[in-house]
């Protein structure tokens, strides 16, 4: 592991010295070998960066993936078409490896993709991005000294775009996670990775912002923003502080040219650490579920509720029989704190809950009509709200999730509607050929009504060897039957 103190540097003082140094060069004084203070500061800073690079580079690896039969881009969301990494539009390069053309056929020659990763333990566990290893049949890691090892995929978490690999061996150099909550905007940030297949590349910048959300890069977002140069191939590599500890996992950039433009996003280390540990321990990720719809508290909402200032997250709806409902949370409550931490945004609260284990207790401080109260909510399991990849669903070529009040509003559905929402349709699948699309609400399977996810799973499991299934589907205010011919 790498944890070495770096000499502190006062940049403001350095800049203040520079004019004097420039004037000194114009004098005819006798040359001296004494290093001016401003140059000494810069040398110390340079040595600090050099020290981090030397310590951390052996733990950073180049990842090469072979995909024998790449899948075409999926129909996905939110409830539309195109990859979730495309929601920024064509000006945003969010995958840092060679993305195949969207018009590619279903079957083609093996493709090679690449990215970066880093060891987090001496026994061979490696963190990278989920999209780096997606669909890979073979994964090879390359060290900075050009040694190569085959890697095994332990697990992925598409909702945060994180993945964990494992190589056989011991005594590997590895990096420690820093506490990303303690990171300040303006701190130095060092990125190491393999941009454009150039292994062990080091770039330097600062942390430009924290808590970037609603970027629609991943489902759960709390990105650090940095201006450290990040380019295609850096994806999955570490963002480090001056102690050589990981503060983030580089994931996405903003680019009009496909290269560096000064805006990059990294998954904060605290989130990455929790997800990686779950994948290593269980092979998958479980998330806490509370069961509410929330909206931000802006100035108008604050005035309407008689608040001195906008703060917290407003509960707009509570799902019946959910952990929130059972714990006493009510519509109109304003959640101020979660486990003692101020709720600064709806996205931040959602992330906090999702990183808690099902069955754990969230201590909420709320404002209910001017009265400050504390509620203890025992969290459910968010995975219970998402359909598993059953054989029947795979045959249909869809993924679904329960209809929540928030989804109903987004899709223009009534609060009285019941069923499951299609979140993904595989191109070329029976569902796609039959006309189903993301955002459609399935209300019945073979004339059997669907109220929730459990009903859907029970009914699709009865399809068995049948070659056709009849679905009652609602889109906005239109309801119709779809007869889907199965493979």
C-alpha cells in the first residue's frame, strides 16, 4: 500500500515570488548557487507529484478485453432509446474504449476494448468500470512493466458503473481508498491510466467540484469533477490525492472532439469502496430501500412551508406498506438529516439510502408542519423492486421494475394504475419485434392481472414452453393487447 507524506506547498506564496525572480534575472549581480525560495517551492511540488506517480503506478493496470460477439446498443432509458451513457448527446464521450459503430450487425468478428483499473488488495482484486468489461469473454491485465495476467470478473454494478476483477497471485502493489467526504474543491488531483493505450500515463489537475448529480451517466451519481486530463482509455483508473490514496474512479468526460476538454467525472472513493466490498464479499450489490417519492425544497417550497431557508428533501408521496410507511413517514414531511448528516439534495439522500444495507436503520430528522421529529426507518431491499433475469424474461427480451408514484408521473400514468414498467428491451428480441418499448406498463400476462413485480414474476414463470404470450400493455392513456411470439 502507498501512504507517504508529501511536502506542503503554498502556491499563493510561490506566485508572489515570481515577479521578484524575474527582476533578479535582469540584474548584473554575481551568479549564486543558492536556490531562490520560489524555485524551491516548485521543486518540492514537482517532487510530490513524482513521488505519487512512482508509488501508485505499479498498482495501476491496463485492461484489455476481448468480446467475441458484441451486442448492439440496447433500447434503454430513461424509457427511451440509446445507451444511458448517451444522454449527454454526441458531444459527450462517456466510454473510454473503442465503441463499435451503432449500425454494426448482430454478429461480427471479435472486438478488442480497453480501459484502466487498479489493485485494491495484495491478493489480486482490481477495481475498474463496468462498461470497460461489459460483454467480455476474456479479460487480460497488463502491468506497467508489460507483464500480463488473465483476470476473472467477480461482479459488476451497472447502477454505479463499477466492476471488480481478480487475478491469481499474492503480494501485488495496491492503493488505499481515501475518505472522499473530506475532499475539498481546489485540492490537487492526479489521474493515472492508459489513455489511447498509452500505459502508465500521469496527469495532474484539481478537484473542480463535488456532488455532481443528474448527469444521467449512471443511475446513482455523486461524481467528483476534475480538470486533470482524462482521455479515452483512462476509464476505470484512479484519481489520487497527494498522499497517493484513491479519491475517485475515473468514469466519464465531456468532449466535443473525443479527447480532453477539462471536465472529467470520477465516482467518489466512499461509494466505490462500499460497492467493491459488496461485490468481493457476495458477488453482487444489495441496496437499501425506503419507499418514498421526493422533490427538492426550493425557495418557493420553503416559503410555502414557512421555512427560513430552502433545505432538505420534501416527501411528495409514500408508497403503501413500504419501510417509510411502516416507519411513520408522511406526505409533506421534509427530511432534514439522515443518520446525523444534512440532506443537501434529493440525489444525495437517495445515494445515502442505497449504500445502506437492507435491514439497517436510517435515523431521519424531519420537519412536520414546523415540528422537528426523529423517525427510525428499517430499510427494505431495493433488489426486491427489480425483476430478476428469469428464463421467461430472457425469452421475451425485456427487463422490468415495479411502478412507483414517481415513475407514474414521469410516464403520464394515473396513481391508480398497477403493473410493471418495461425499462429495457433487447434489440432483435421477441418483445422488440412485437412492438414493445421501454416505458410501457404491463398490466396483465395471459389475461392474469399484474399488480406488482411479484405478480409479474409468478405469471411469466408459467409461460414455460409456450411459443406465444399475450400481454395487456398501457402507454400513456392507450391500452392494447400485444401477442408476442417467442423464440
